[in-house]
């Protein structure tokens, strides 16, 4: 099923690219910027067992399925093909990931004594940043007779490259000392991600926007949903799912 989705998206990208190249020369090109907020979460296999540091002694479990806020922004080019249809290519920087409660076992190595054992309770935050290239078909529906406000729907594939993957563990550990006494220690530190990260990601994008047509520029208010069809790791099946709200503007590049 996943391979079929990837094939469909690659085919769609090729068709959209060919359509853009074969569009009539008199149609307009636009350029613009968009930026806003992401609300992302992981779906699929649990992330916590994938993120651990054997050398540091962390062994944690938890779903890490809560939403994580992040930034999204970048530029785009759009080519009108007629009055109701356009093709758009974005270049976006997108912060994704997830967070959630975790627990587990902590082992602290000692130079000349047995390791100290402890239990961990805390919050794990996993941040994954991407440079992404969505290629979108944009369908435009004018909202009034003067064509000052429009409603658009967009759909298409996206290819992304992972530029950052890191985990932050915050919480407390109860450690059993050599004399069997207990000590509670608070911590807030970055821990390495042990799992194999897939640098390239393929995803689908669907969205809608209101466009306000000024004299030369257009103001855009856009909502977008993006879902991975490739896993974040070759070790398991975990996928980024992201809702984005953005504001942007565009202006014609040709007369």
C-alpha cells in the first residue's frame, strides 16, 4: 500500500511538472512568501524505544503521541493556467516531531563499583526539521463578482530532506545508591537518537486558502494538512502528520 502511494505521488509530480512546462506562454508567473505555525504529531509505532542512548544508560518507553508546535515558512512560485487552475512549487522549512510522557530505567556507570540503578519519569520531545519541496495543483474559485476574494483548494506530493533530528528528555530519576538509599535527581538534557533516520521523506499535501486580491499583490490565509507515506526511520513504521496555518503574499513576476 505504501509503495503504491509513493508511485501515485511520483506520477502526479511528473504530470504536474509536464503540465507546467506545456502551459501557454501568456499565462502569468507569481512569486511569494508564506510563514506560520505547525502542529505535528507522530503516528504509528511508538517513538520512545527508538530514541535511547545505550552508552548513557537510558531505556525508555512511551507513546510520544502528543502534538508539538513548530515553525513553517518559505517561498513559492505559482503559474496560472487559465482562470481557475494553477501549479505551485514551494520551498519550505518545516519543524515537525512530537512529545509525550515516558518512563524507563536509568543506569549510571561507576568507575570502580557496580552501576547505579534508577527509574525515570519525564517528558520526551523529538524534533525533526525538514527542507521540503511540495508540488501542488491549485484550484481557484472566485468569491464575488469583482473577483477581489478567492477560495483555493490545493493538493499534491511533497519531497523533504531531514536537516535535524534530536531528542530532549526532561524529568526526574530516582536512583538507588550503593547503601540502598534513594536519591531523586532532576534533569533536562539532550539525548542522541539511536535509530536510523530516513533522510528523505515523501508525503501528501491537501489544503485550502482564502486569497485577497489587491491592486498588484495577493494576501493569502492558508490551512494545510501533510501526511508522510514514508517512515521517519528504517527501523520502524512511524510517520509525521502535520497541520499548518500560514499567512503569505504573492505578486506577479510577469505582466
